[in-house]
C-alpha cells in the first residue's frame, strides 16, 4: 500500500519536463494518427495542470499550454498530409465500432457543410479531433483555411483545459489530504482510459480493413 501511495507522490513531484514529454506525445498522436482516437487527451491535459499546480508556478502551466498548442498544430498538419497523400482513400474497418464508414460520413459531411467552423469546433470533440485532419486532407480542403482553423482551435483548447486543471489544483492544495486523493483518482482514470483505448484499438485493427474514398462516402450519405 505504501508503494502504491509512493507512486502517486512521485507523480505529484514529477519534474515539468516529464509532464511536458507525456503531454506533447499524447497530444501529437491524438491529432495525427488513428491511434489517437483511443487516447484520453482532454483528461490528460486537466491532470497535467493539476500536477503542475503542486510544484510549479502559473508560468510553467502557461508554457505547457503554449507547447501543447504547437504539438496539436503539428499533429494536425501531419494528419492532413497523411490524408492528402492517401489519394483520398481512408482506411476503415468492416463492422468497426469506431473506424467505420458511418463516422467517416459524419466528419466528411460536417466538413463539406461547415468547412472552417467544423475544423474549429472539432477540437472539442475527441473522436472528431482525430478524424478531422485525415478527412480534411483526403477531401483536399483548402490547406490555408484548414491551418488557420486548426491553429485557432488549438490556441483556445490547450490553455483552457490545462489552466482549469492548474487552478483547480491550487484550490485542492488548500486541503492537505485532498491532492493525493484527487491525483490518485485522475491517474487511475487516465490509466484505465489508456488501457481500454489500447484494447479497443487492437480490436479495431484486428478487423478486416476497408478502403473508402471520401467522395464515395459523401455520395452514399447524400442518397
């Protein structure tokens, strides 16, 4: 039991560079690759803010926010390029629970109807956040418009979640026993989310792949 508690104490006093490395990696993957569809990005940013509040000033949290914006924008650009170079073909899974033509339909039609605003709002919808760059690239959405929208979305998304965690953490620290408890719960939730996500990802990847063009998906949706 003491070892278990010590693990959370070690997390609470983890150096900012460790927190930064974890956050940047997860955010980049979530915005660039299909595996990001199964990662708990929002809860990770809130937890990172709470961790920083225990041993760092607000300038560290704002610096992490700025770095997270860059990681998100870079991930979005990689996702766009992957979709663009895929020749308008995106890999989905037959009878997939997440990687299916229905979800592809929804993102494709959302981009077709709302364009700039769809990219901007997609930042706040976890599974759309991962699909959107790939579909935007495959659909040959105007790259300049896409970049502006995805960047503006990152500028708002990253600091809001991290600073919510940070200021919540400063409040929690006023009660001596509360911070370890909250961190324990948050870390358990994160680890459970990652574990379930990896399990779902392996399940999806084990299913038969299905290659679908964006135009075909859109036409099927409109009929």
